[in-house]
C-alpha cells in the first residue's frame, strides 16, 4: 500500500492532465529552457567553448535559486576534471608536396587540397607513389589490391570504403558496410606491407551520392592507432596525377581519372594497382595534445529519516558537439550542433525534477543528488570521473536515473531501460506511468551508450529514460523546433513518480546483472510514411532523399528528389518545419503534400497511417543496430 501511494503522489508543479499539458507552467518552463540550452549562443555546448561554460553556470544558478546545496565540498557545485580535445597540429603544421620527374609539382594547401589526420600520428616521410585501389586484401572473395605491387617504403594512394557499394550481390556483404571499409583495416594492411604512408581519397560512389568531395576533419577517424602516417587528399589531386600517369587495365584500357578507375573495379571486381609512374611525395605533420578543463555540476537535496544516507542520482549530460567535428555525422561541416534532443531535453528534465522535489513540503526519505555531466559525447568521461571520485558513496546509492534524448516521444511511447537492474524496479513502472498518457516500453537491460553505464558497471541499479534515435542525431539539424515538448513533460511526470517510489522503498535496492541491450536504429521514415528528408540539401522546402518501396509515401506518388513545400496547406521551408507540421496532422486522415518536381508543383495525397500496413520492424530487418552502424560510418 505504501508503494502505491508513493507512486501516485505527484507534486504541485507536475502531474497536469494531457489536455492541459501544453498550457501548463511546466510546459512553458521546460520549453523555454530547452530552447535556451539549444540556442546558437551556447555554441553547441562543445568542450572548450564559452557556450559550455555558460551552460554550466546556468545549471549551477538554477540549483542555487532552488535552494539546493552544493554537492561538492568546496561549495562551488562544480566537479572539475581534465579533458583532452584530441590531437591538434603544432604551429609547424603539415606539408604535402607531390612532384613528377617531368618537372610537375603540386604543393597542396592544408584544409583545401588535403587534411592531415591524427589517426596516423606524426609524419616525416617521402617516397614514390603507388596506387593500391581500396587498400583491401580479402583472399576469401578473392580480391587483393596489394597483389603484384611492391609498396614497401612507398606512399600508397587508396580509395575510401569498398567496391560495388550499390550492389546487393557484392561479395563485400552486399550494400552493407563491411570491415574491409574501415580506415583502421586499410591502415593495418598497408602497414603489414611496410608502406611509408597513405594518401586517402574519397571513393567516387560516395562523392557522387553526396554531391561533393569533402575532406575529413583532422580527428575524423579518431586518435593515433596505427604507426603509419595518413593524409586525406581531394579527388582532383589524384585526377591530376592520373592525367599524367594513367593506369592501364589488363585489357589495355587507359584510366585517366578517379571515376574511370572505380567504374572499372566495380564492373570487373579486379584491381588495377600499380606505381604512379614518375610521381613521388613528401609529407610532414606534427601533432600535440590539446587539453581543457570541464566540470560536472552537482547539487544535493537531503533526505530525512533512517534512509537519509542512501542516495538516488538523477542525471543528464549537458555537453554536445560544439561546431561539429568529433562525433558529428556531418563530417567536414563547420556549423553549430545545438543538440536540442541530445541533450538539452535531458538537462531540462533533470532541472525540472530538481524544481519539483525542492518544492515538496517534507523531504523524501532518501537523499537525491542531481548531476549535470560533462564530456559524455567524448566517451562518458564525466560520469566515469564521478564513479571514480564519488561525492556520495556508491555502495549506498539506491538508483541512478539518467535522462538522455527524450525529445522525440512518438505515439506517446517512452523507452525505459534498466527495469531489471534491481528486483524492486519492475513493479514500479506501470503505476508510475498511470495518468501520464505514456506507454512504457520497458527494457530489463541497459545500453552501453550514456552516463548510466559507468554506474551500472559499478553495480548501481540504473535507469535510462530515452525516446529513441532519430535521423538528425549528431547533426546540425537537432534544433529546438524538432522537439516534442509535451512528450518531454510526460517523461518528466513519469520519472517524478518513479523516483518518488524509489525514494520510499522500504529497503536498499539489490543490484541485478542484466544483459546489455542493443541500440535501436534511427527512425528512417518520417512519421512512418516511409520517406527520408535530405537534411543537408540547401533548397527552399525539404528534398526527399529516399522513398521506401511499397511504403505509404511510395504508394501516394512521392519520389526521390521531390521537394516538399507544403504539408496540409502549411508551408515548410526546412526539415524542422516539416517535422513540426507532420507532428500536428491527424494520422487517421489522408496527408496532403505539395511538392516541387522539376518546374512543376504537384499535389499528392498519402493514405492515412491508421489504415496502413505496419512496416517491418528494424529487428526483423537485420541484427545490426545503430551502435554498429554509427561506428562503421565513422570508421569508413
């Protein structure tokens, strides 16, 4: 009886019904806070920016105004720790010069024609140039770019990724990204053959698909891992080399540019590796660590009674990707990554719960510690630092509740991971959901992908509150306009009741080791209509980058390349406006779209989703999850 009463108890600040939620004071507070934290002025809350310092100070000031005590002994609320921002070029910079025996000389411009890559470490090499295809050695296929060519002491020129990427029947795992595409795999193969260095070139298939040839960021493939220097050059540089020293096929065909080379390999699945006659290169680069100091922001609300020394942690990371680069899914794009969903939503939820619990007339039986973690995007560094330097004993920590990405609740469904990490947790979920309008998708295990993970590894029962992956994850399009604020408030209402119930448990929770969960895939079709917007296209409207076969969109006549300019009579000019418009439509009725198709504007009508056949689930589609996909995309 005690548990049920505790679960249903909602503070005066929360617990609004569904009809009034968008007009509530909580909605207005949370909406304003997310918009502020995700504003351009916060510079994407990237480590080393003024924006992340402003965010830390804002969180601290909110804790102070609520009357919460500092969770740190010095009273500052800040738990600082050092952070490496990765390798950066020293003032000496990087230099790459290519010369031909006939007198031609190409002095490449850093950041324009080439990029030094930290993954290869320092460089001071010179040698003859050898083209080695995709740098793949796969005897089982069989395919070997290194067969018959001597690369020892030479600088090898390699394409990124792999042949036949658009072929379902490709021996390189069809259209999936195989391990042969990984940069580290290519570096290993070249190092095994004692190559002096690598010049990496974007593969023509990918650049044609993207419409541009973009150089990777300096840290785009991570830190130094293979002792072979590597630089990224533009296709135009290799085209100049091939124009002077073309490659010859076994049939006697002459290949004078990148596209001709990749087209031949795709067609015949046969390497055309060979020395680039007369060409040699010289590459120098020196890197050094760039460091900064960041901080977790910690506040405490003490409990009252015999369980007051036990702690519940409510946390969320407040950092994001700054202007891109490290972690961005838009390599080469220098733009503010506002991180509205990831994780301005979680930060605001943590602060809203601090407001609600601080307003209670009587303290809860257990202490609640609120932590805004930093450097989560760099590898959970802030939460790892906390568990190694805990401000409150971990052995007396009853639960850790982590908010990370709760801004895209769809169909009032919320993911809650970690329900099996303590025996007492399972029975609390359903009562906590009552009255919120949410359906809880409960997962016993946790993801190894956010700040709850280090606590879980220390055997602290842990929750992860999550609304799911999206196609704009880790892109500059993760803006406030895409957030379902009502869904955020629903998630807060649920978690308030969950945390209250945990605080009133009669005994300390006992940790249960559960299986690691697989990361869900990003939502691929907007609103389940079965089409994907092109978030990078610079057009007035929203270009459609893909339409799934047999989907509602396909059956309604939507085509790849169409530019959506209106939804149900509402003009849309950018992807966030499209998402907002689709969120407001009645899915039980036909969806009317206006699209530009060439010089014409075409009116389309898509069938109601309520009568549509459910699409095959991601689980049915294949075993590879988002965590694998993101890693592969980064590695490739």
